[in-house]
């Protein structure tokens, strides 16, 4: 099976227009996906769901504001009482820690408040009767614009983490020494950076002005081409589900709702491979660790992906994302399903969530490489003597 890059490119270009969940553009993109799947001889199903925007529009900004207040309080308390500053910093750190890892509390926020409607597109590849593993391939088809691109959010997140660690270390040493080990001026700088990072993240707002070529038309294009190839040449021992999620940009709502509704029907040995922001230049990242402390989401699956990349001589590396962003494989990982996301780690990420995220600026060779990696990974999973778990 050879990845047909030109068809994947054409599909990505075809849906590269603003398409925030619930918009007219979202319906157009969904129509293109369904039409292409039917043309491939498949029978896609529209899977509607509801979700609340409370998570992204209210809960997250308020939580970040509250933590910023605690950090500033600790910063200005440090000169007079490192022990009190330590207590406040630990409180702020612990309060923010759950937000770095997908959890039940975050998922429940999708049920709170006014409900919006999203629609996933699901298609099952005809499976062999004795299939003993289930591969779920995912890509979100919605897009959004933001006042801050991903690199700025990640920089803010690292400022929060770095400043918080420095503050904790300073306050801890000061508590042990019962005095100032680190000069108050240095603590002021670190605390201010951490608080500013939190406030920056909290001020980020969303709109519908990004064509979303990288995020995530390229992922959709690769997945549609994968659908054509699997329709023509089914796997020998693997059940395959293709899931085009809606409302990923609204708090991973489509992926979470799919797993809530269909988790009991996934069968034996499910695996998830998600595609997101491919074609930004640079290496392909295999994201299989996230959160603080790091949580692994499928070490063996990630290792298989790296082995395939080495054989194909592709520039691929492991990626760890502590905080500041999230991808659709998180709800699967939370449920104990081996999962990873293939994404770009190049400079093109600075255009994500902006009007500049257009097809002419995509590094298409990176899309082609990701397609080759996915084809190889899918077949390697199918040929393994024992299913991954």
C-alpha cells in the first residue's frame, strides 16, 4: 500500500476555510468528508452529540485567574515569610495541576450549562470475522482562531511552570533556612513571569477566522486517503474505525463524547492514533506523554511508531507536552486505551489558530511523511503476533 499524497493534499485544500464547530463552514467540511467516504464505497454515519462551552470559555479562564492571584500573593509574601509563600505556592500549584491532565472533572464540564451541538463522522472499515484488535484513527475537522497562537500559549505555559518551580524552590530553601536564600528580587521576577503567563493564558479568546490548513485540514486529508486505501485493501486481523471529530477546539468534546457513547462497544485491544497539525515543517512528533507529572499514553504503540519511522527513514521524535494545549487522544488515554497523536513540531505552528494558517504555507512534504508513517504503523499493528494492550 502506497500513500497517495496528491489526493490527501486535495482533500486538505478543499476544507481549508474557517469551520468552527456549529458554523456554516463546519457543515461544508463535514459534507466534503461524507462525500469522499461514500465515493470510496464506505458508509459513514453522522454521530451527533451535545457539549457545553463552559470548559473553555469560563472554567479555564477563571481557574487561571485564581492561580495567578495565589502566585502573586506568594511572590509578595516571600520577603517577609518564605514559609507562608511556600504554602501559598503549593496551594496554587496543586490547584492548577489537574488542568494539565485530562480527568473526570474536566470531562464533566462538558455537561454543564447551555448545550451546543456537534457532529462526529464515523465510518467502520469492513473487519475480518476473527479480528482480535481494534484500531481507531482520528482527526478533528473543526478549526478556530485565537488571539494567541499555540507557540505563545506554550511559552506562557512554560513560564508558568518554570516560574512556579523557581518560586517553590526559593520558598522551600527559605523555609528550611528560616531566611532568604534566594534574593527577593529574583523571586519577584520569577513570580511575575509565572503570574503573567497565567493571565496570558486566561485572556486567550476564540473566533472563526482561521482556515485551519495545518489545524487540522491536513490530518483530515491523510485520514480520508487512509479510508480509500483501507477500503480497497482491508487489514487481515484488525478492525478499523475512522473518526472525524467535531468540537476538538471546544475542549476535545467530539472525542470525549464518542468514547462516552461507544466505549463499551470498542471490543478487544483498542488502540487510538490521532492526527493533528501535520505539515508545519520540522520533524513529526509522536506525542505519547503529557501532563504534570507525565502520564504515558501507550509506550509500546509509540515504540512501534518510532520503529516504523526508522525503517522508513523519516524524521520522527518523541514529544512530551506538559501543559498549554491538548489533543483528541487524551480522553482515550484517560480510559486506559493505548493512544498517541502524530503532529508537527516545526516553526509553522506559529500560524496555527490565526488567519495565516493557509494551504500555500503548509510544508506538504511533512504531510506526505506523516501519511507514510501512518500507513506503515497501521500495517505493523495488523501484523503483530499479539495485539498491543
